[in-house]
C-alpha cells in the first residue's frame, strides 16, 4: 500500500492545477488577447507625426513596491496634419531618462482627439500586451504541469490496482 500513497498525493494537485490553468487562460484571453486587439485596432486608426521632446518631468512613486523611486517622463510636442500644436506626456518613464530635451520622436495620434497620442515605440505601445501575456502564460504553464502531474498519478494508481 506504500506505493499507492504517492499517486494519491499527486491527484490532490488536480483541482489546484485546473484553477491555476483557468486563471492563466483567463489572463491570456481577457488581458493579453483583448489588449492586443485593442492596441492593434487603435494603431490602425491613428495618424503618424514627428514630435520633439520639450521637457522631462520627474515623478517620484508613492507605491509600496517602488516607494521613493524617481522616473523621468518625456513631454512631447507635435503638430497635427491640420497644423494644431499638441503637447502630451509619454506613458512610460525611466531612470535614467530615455529621452533628452530636443530629441525628435515619432508619435501616433487619434485624428478625432489629437491629445490621445503615443510615442511610436514598440515598448510604449506593446509592453502591456507582453506583460499580460507573460503572466498569463506562466500561470497556464504551471497549471498544465500540475494537471499533467496529477494525471500521471492517476495513471500510476490505475496500473497498480489488480482486479
């Protein structure tokens, strides 16, 4: 009976594995895939423009994990196709600053609402998708390993039973 205990213990991981797998697949779909399609559709409707960094703004975080850490965010100005001057703050900051005052940057903006603009960089546009997909993928992978481990335990249990 001693050899039967290990497969039975493995079966205990099946409910946890199913829950973790479900969380991972949920994150992959609801955050990863939907964020990807939202970003892709949004970019399709945006117009490109040339902008210039006109200011660097320091922001000190107050969150518990990064408390007191200062990141530098670029302030960009660009002109729309109609000639309207728009000024916006980049969505991602860094330390040290990624940009210097006077740097030229490509931007994308919504023609109906030009203040809705992004720096046209891979990181600025796609980093949320990559992070959500990575987190969801890790949860899904861990869930798959737990489920497969439980199924191996079930197979061992079934092969050890003599009729």
